[in-house]
C-alpha cells in the first residue's frame, strides 16, 4: 500500500528523490547542517563527525576511541534528508543510548530477569518515523522498500532481485545498493537468501503508529533501549534524572500531530493499522 501510493504520486523512486529530497549537498554544506543541529540540541561537545563515501547505510552512530561518532555517507545526500538523518541517528539512537546508561536494565542480566522484549523493532521504527517526521511529504517509501527487498531476496537470487526492483527503482546504482544490503552475509548470492534486519524499520514504525494515541513517548525516549511494550512494567524502577529528549519531541501535542500526518500520507487508516499482527516479522 505504501509503495503503491508513492508510485502513484511520483512514478519512480528517482522522481520521489527529486521532488522531496531537495538538491544534493557538498561536504561543507553537510558539515554546516550537522553543526547547526548539534548546537541546537546542546550536544556540541559530545559527538564527532565522520564523512564517508563507503557506508552501506546513509548514517550510523559508532564509537571511535571512546567518542560517540556520527558517520554520514556523503554520496547523493540531499538537503531535506539531512535533518531527518540527524533526528534518526542523534535524536533517537544516540539519546536513547545515553539515557539507557542510567537505567537498571542497561545490565543484560537485569533485562533478562525483567523479561523485557527485544528493543530493536521499537528502536529502528521510532528512528524511521523521526527521519520523515517534518518532511513536506512524510512518505515511508524507504522503510517499505527495504522490507520488500528483504522479502524478495529470501526468494530470489541477487540477479533476479536486481531485475525485480526495477519495478520501483530505475537508477542501477541505487537499485544495487538496496540489493547488496539485503544480500549481505550470504555466501552464495546466486541462491535465495536474505539478511533480515532491514525489515525491522517498517515493522517497528507500523507498531508505533498503531499504538500512537496512548503511548508515553517521553518515557519511550527517557527509558533508553526498550520496546514500547515494556513501558508500563518498568516505569516504577526507571531513573529519569539526567535523561534527555530531543527538542522535536518536547511538545507532545505537535509531535502526535506529525505522527497522524505520517499515517494520512501513507494511507494508514486506523482500520488498516488495527488489522496488523502485533509483530510483522513472526
């Protein structure tokens, strides 16, 4: 449904990029946007920046010599995507990671004793929603295309997958990037098989949208690396002092309005969301 709406609206992935991404940025422009963002979030002295042409994903948070480092792929990075990338990597992954350090469940033994759910679908789903949160058209095409690519990769060879994705993506380099992501780790790419992690983006995003009206989103950030399902069972032992939330989440009324807009833009009615299983990956 999400990809059908996007195709009807734009015709191809390339046209989607052209109409929604803005101009491709140079290195100095990317640096300026990142510096402005970390200054606005009062994180200037906490995060290093590494610009690369070789990343598989558009961005990632890692540690280099103990220092939190934002890695950004500078190839074909467009203006209106940079803020989304920063909300994804810093406003979600980094802040949840920092907040997690104050929590009892930062210890895996405690996490196991509490019976906590896997946090990755919530982690990546929330970050994916934050990527498109303030876009003019908050289309979840990338999440949906990653999910679709993994599904097809499990049934097709690399060559067959590359041909199949031509229905949505014309540019051979962009198509190749999606194929390689889905086939990474496979010993023989001429056979069906997929690296399934990329399905958690759409799965997590849809579960959060399904439950958006009653979720405590501030707790979802302040409690660190948790599943949305665990908020109520751990609230009594959560440590809130020193935890932080990003500026775009401070006004929850406005924030929830953005989530409603994402649903509207992607044809995700309440009826459709309520029919979803609790976990698309099972």
